[in-house]
C-alpha cells in the first residue's frame, strides 16, 4: 500500500532544494518520518547531502514538531526547516 505526502521546505532548505513544496509517495508498511527522510535521501545529490544524519534540520507534521519515529498518515503535511537561531 502507498500514500502520498505533501512536503514543505522553509528557509535555507527551500533555497538549497530550489523548491518550497513537493509531493512524494511512500510505499511499504513502515511509513514513519525516518522513512520519508530516507526516501528523500534516495533522490541523491543535494538531497542526500542536506538530509544526512549529521546535518541539523527540524521536522513538523501537521504543524507540530516531531521526532523521526512518528508514524505518518495519508494527507499529512510534513515541513522541513533548519533549526531556528536567535539573535
């Protein structure tokens, strides 16, 4: 079974990926945030570089901050953004 997830990118990630929104289809039985991150890494190039484990980024599902073990559901909106720095 597969499901389509809407992904939004903000700040530096939007500039790096040159897009503010994409849709991706997840297949298989495990559909966690970590699976979505891995699917994006599989796109290769800048996606693999910017979303590797040692990079700092935050993820929100339906406008709530989450960890990468959160289960995704059909029609969830996932947002990626760099950590907020204060000034």
